[in-house]
C-alpha cells in the first residue's frame, strides 16, 4: 500500500461516502469528511467517532472558504462524492443537480488548483449513458443523459478532464451503477422497506416492475474504487463499475417482501419506468475494472437481499 | 421554409451570431439578439440597424430576469451562441468558461422550461473531443476535453440532453470547427492581422507552425446550421460541421502575410501548440451534415484568405 495520505472525502457522511471513509481509515490514511448533512447522516460515521485519523466537517462543497480551510492543512487527494443522489427529485427543480452535483465538482476542482492538490477520484454514474442500448463500455458515445443527475455528472467529468489537462492533475472517474447496501439514504429498496414498515401487507411499486438493472453492494463498489486508484495510472482513468447479473424491480419487490418476514401484496403502478429520467434497461461493460482482478462478492439479487435485510434491522 | 418565428439569438452581436442574425432576418424571422458586448460588437449588426424584424438587448444570458423579459413576449426558438470564445484566456481563470460558456446555457435552458419554449440550436465545439485522434464522428467517445472551453460546451450538451428528455424540448447541437471570416473578434488570423498592422515586416507566431486543422468560413457554417435545423428532426440532433481540406498555422501565416500586401519575416515561438488547451491535429467526420447536401463553398485555405482580406480592409 502507498504511504498514508491526508484525504478529503466530500459527501463523506453519505451512503457510499461512509463506507469509503471507513476503508480509507482502515488503510491508515487521515480522512476529512465534508458533508452538508442534507442526505448524509452523522450516524453513518458512528464507527469512526473518536478515531484520531478521522474528522467530519459539516459544510457545503460549493463554498470556497470551507474548502480553503480544509486544504490549508494539506490535502493529498480528494474523493469527490458529494452530489444530489435523489435522481427523481430534480425534474421539478433542475437547479438542484446543477448546484449540488455540478457546482460542487467545479468548486472542489478550483480549490485543488489553488492549493496544488493533484489527485481526484470522482463518483460518476452510469446515467451519463442516457438511454443508449447494448453493452456500454467507457468509450461509448454519444453521451446524452436523460436525467439532470446524469447531466451534472457528465458536466463534472468534462471539467475534471480539462483541469487534469491544464494543471497536471490526475483523475479516476468511476461510473457507478445502482448501488445498494447498509446505510443507504434513498433508492427503491429504501423506499420499499419504508413503505412496508408503514403499511405491512401491501407494497405499492412505481412502474410495472419490468425495469431490470445490475445492482452492486456498496462494499464491492468501494473495493473497486480503491483498487483502480492504486493500479490505474493514466492522467484520466475512466472506468465503469457494475454488478454482475441483473435484478428486475419485480424480483426486488419479492425479495424485500421476503426479508420483511411477512406476506404482502405487491401492487404495480404501470408504465416502463418509475419516474422521468429513469432508464428502464441497463447493461455495462466492466471488463476494464475486471482486468485488475476485481469482481463483486455479491451478485445483484444477493446485494438487494443484503440491503433489504439491513433495512428491516436498522433503517430509520 | 417554415412560418416566420420569433427567435432569440444569444451572443447575437458576436462573430458567428451576427452572420446568423442576418440570415434569420433575411428568411423573414423576427430576431432578438442578446449580447453583453464583452466580445460582441454593435457594429457587427450595422446591416440590421433600423430593420423592424430585429432588435438587440444588451445584457447577460446568465441573468434570469433579462431572459424572462425577452421570453415574456414569446420566443419560439433559441439559438444559443453566447460563450467565452477566447479558449487561451481561461487557463488562468477557469471560472470564465464556467460562467460565460456553461452558466449561460443552463440559465437559458431553465428560462425555456419556465416559458415553454421547445427548440434550442446550440453552438458546441470540436473541442469536446479533446485530443482523440482519427476521424471523429458524432458518436465518438470518450469525451475528455483538454480546454475549459471544451469542458463547458460538453457540460452544456449534457444539460441540453436532460432538458430535452425532461420537458419535451428539441435540440440541434452543432459541433463547430475553427471558424473564420469577416467580423471575427479573436483567433489566430485576427491576431496575425493585428500584429502585422502594428509591426509591418515581422510576424511572431506562437508554436512551431505545425498545427494543422480544418477552417470553415462563417457563411458556410451558418448555412449548415440552418439546413440541419430545417431537416433533422430527432429530439436531440447532434452533428459535426467542419471545413474541407486543412490548413497549417505556417500556411495560414503565409496567407496572412500575402494579404497584407508586403513582405514579412515569420518568426516561430516553438512547441507543437500555441497555448495550453490547444489541440494540434484535428479531423472530423462531417458525413452526417454532408448527407443533407451541404458542403462548404470555401475550402480551408480560401476561408483563411477571405478572413485575412477582411482583416486588412476592416479590422479595428
């Protein structure tokens, strides 16, 4: 492993951020998590409380002064995860993703430029591919996202590339699939668990249940990110990460009902997608990250089941 | 031709905008040009002064209130050209392209959403392709721009795609090459003319003169844009426009010296590019726009020569 670094994790109290912070600290790095706690939660970081390698700064990644204060103590690398992760929400208010998902990236990049920080690992998304069909590899084009979330992530990738070229930075851009697991703050499984806790015996599902996607457990995702960060060495390292096998929304609903412990009627709303901006069928080419020896320990159904089990045990 | 429309042209007093406004008005459309006159010039629009189909609003496309006032009178379509077109400038201040090239796009899109305007024609750029080699078609990937200008244009494309998907808009995204011609406000020919007027007999050229690119005359570009707008009909219509043949910077310097009327020594600065973010070799696949019957009337050298001739006759 490389020498211990001081690492900034934006969105560090969020669903994926908290898993990442734990693994970075376990590797001996000093970690500062920056989170505005809009979607992130202090309790996600409970395992790191009191650890001298870890600190949480509550603030906005869009605020240059907040970033300057963190960078003033020296930051070797940034893992930039802060974003609006609620894709469905921004249809009515597109500025949400523009500010929380794009402006955060630009502001972080500009702070790195001012302070001479070179490395950035970026949480991008399969949503950059829009509705393109087939096995989508990293060099696929055109990129016409159908959600503002995907647009803001693609806009972020664009400026990461230009900052790398202009200021000698180095970037690892990881395009995430649907990620599930413990400490999730949103998403279909989260919603299903919440609904079944509120109304046992009945589960209302948006869409007709036919959407079929790969799901990846957060632990497997974080392993992939850290492996790529240690092993890929181009100026811009772009890689898909995805789940193996796929799981339909209908099967996900069955699994969540099974994990709830009781029977429930599943009622579908109809239509081939859950919300505007939802992509009904997705498949990714993950051969690049697989070439490093990575493969997920949990397939899509197992990841969904693990996330549902956590939901009934611990979800607030 | 379609029925007369009320059209907003952002950046309408700029180099390409003024050519576009003239052709739209000549086709019978009502045109409102919005320009902050940072790079655009009132005198570029001299031919339209007093024309009742035309008006100029001096203001920023990043100001929602300015846009609301224009849209309140009804806007059928937007041609969004407003941008920082000085690629070299933004290395030292990346916020320039973020504000003038990206924020303008987002603010215009959001105004269209609020006012129910469906059509947007967008001036994108070959710079979205970064340093990729080979014949670059519209579906090329990955897109890793090396200039903030290219990044801000790609970021704009991303949100255009998501606004189209979310609000039933329709877009024509035209990726421009190097464009030259009369009323240019910047660029290599512009600089060469300015230098030779200031110091006849000597022309200092950035780089080693080996960069070789296609150049397109603004008149040919505007014809391509209007043809595509009338003939392509997908939700998002993405097309390259490019010059035929290519011209090296060394040959461009020769042509400009020839058009200056007197001999001059050409002195090269060295290096394979003129500035950080400059792409030394570019070739585009323009078969999509060519499939409509378009081809430029002027090849690259003829376009450069026409631009240089205008420079010595009229450039301020």
